[in-house]
C-alpha cells in the first residue's frame, strides 16, 4: 500500500472522505498528537485501527467530532458541569466520557456503556471532521507502545505501507494527549492527565476528582494500563534531585563506547556540564510540546536515553510525568 503525506486542502480532504467512507484509515493532526481515524459507525473499520496499530483489544478509543456536531446523537445524561466545561475548554485538548447511546461501533469503547468524545481545536482536524461529517474514532497514529507522533513524518515512520493517507497539519503544538475526564458521576473525575489540568477543571466545575486504577479493573480510558510512549532504545529516568546520578550514568555509557543523550528541561541542562542534551524547553508547556519529539530524536541518536524529570511536578507536569514514566521509567 502506498502511503501519501498531503497538505490539507480540498483535494486531500476529498480523498480522505473517500477512504473513510469505504472503511479505510486516515491519519490527521490535532493540537495534541496525530490521530489514526476511522468511521466510528463502521465496526470493521474500527477493528482495522486495532489491527494496524497492534493495539490491545481492551484499550478503548476516543471519538472525534467537529465543533458543530450534536453529540446528543451519541451520548446521553450530560450533566450541567460538563456543559460548563465544554463551554470553557472546547474545542480543545479535553476528552469527556459520557453514558453512550450505543450508536457507534461497540469496539470503540471495548464493550463499555460509555463513550469518550473530543472536539479538537486544530484547524486541520476541524476541516477534516467537518468535511467527512462523521464521528471519527481515533487513537494516536503510531504503532502500539511506541512514542506518539507529533509530526506527519513520525506517522509515516511508523505506519508507512499500512495506511493510505496522512493529512499534514504541521507539528502539533500541545505535544501530549488530551485530558480524559469521566463525566458520568456527580463530580468530574480525571482518568488521564493532560494539558487541561485538574485545577483548571475544578475552577469551572467546582470540584474534580482524580481516578486511581485498581489492579484487575477494566480499562476505562486510553493510556491507563499499558506501556506507552516508548522510544526504541534503552532508557533511564532520574528525579531532579538525582540529576547528578544521571550525569554519572551518561559518562559511564560514553566510557563503554555507547552513544548517550540526556533529555531534560533547561534548568536541569545548566547542571549537565558538557553532556549531549536534548532540551525539553524552559517551562511546562514547552516541555509538554517537545516531549515526544525529543523521545523520537533520542532513539535516533542514542543507544541510551537518560531522562531527568523536571523539578516542577504539578499542573501540566502531572500529564508530562505520566508519559515520561511510562516511556522511560
């Protein structure tokens, strides 16, 4: 199968719609990461997502819709706080989980009676979703367990020959996947942390819980259970307090003739002397935006990628640390 990377215009959108309507897959950009999309009503197409990625069959998907789509056709029992949150944060990097009407393929939610819905803010995603006119089920557009893609080239590197079309919308600005919020209870509950933080949600909704998965429980959201975001090289993760141990490991690797790199924020980089550093940036938004790009760069240039966690651990860094721990921990 020939895989094309095309800019988002009338011609590529017509091709994308044709592929989706005949049960194929299209990779498309969002403000967080690139998604691998299929018609959410088409059970065979949704199953093709799992087969193409090598994704575990009990790991649910998110349905993406354009800003004018009436989600009441897909979900029911939308609480008042969810309406306030939608007004405050959508379109944007927030996925909201509701009671499902059972209209989309049951494979999307892995048999659960809920449905995760997202309205991405990326203009290219909106153009694609509006043109296709269907709810699009989509996980990240990469092979399962590998680093999530934030450029069209990242998608191509993983899925060349597996899909027909990658819509190129440039580098994703957000950099980590959306916050997933359970909106089926009296109080919203964060299932997966992201760029919309628990504090931001609580300021709008009045309060917000954070879910802790229990061993043996069914997966309720993407990113909760399985190893994710992993580069194809050996990795190590150190806390900020142990950053000098990271530098010592870096030197040990070099002494053994191995290629090594240290991935850290700018504050930590100041202590890394003459080490080869892959910089994540100066603040939490930059770190989130650069994380997956640097992980993919690390696997290209190093045999051992040594990550140092930022000193700051709250806010957006909760989501960053979730990904960093699963990638390198």
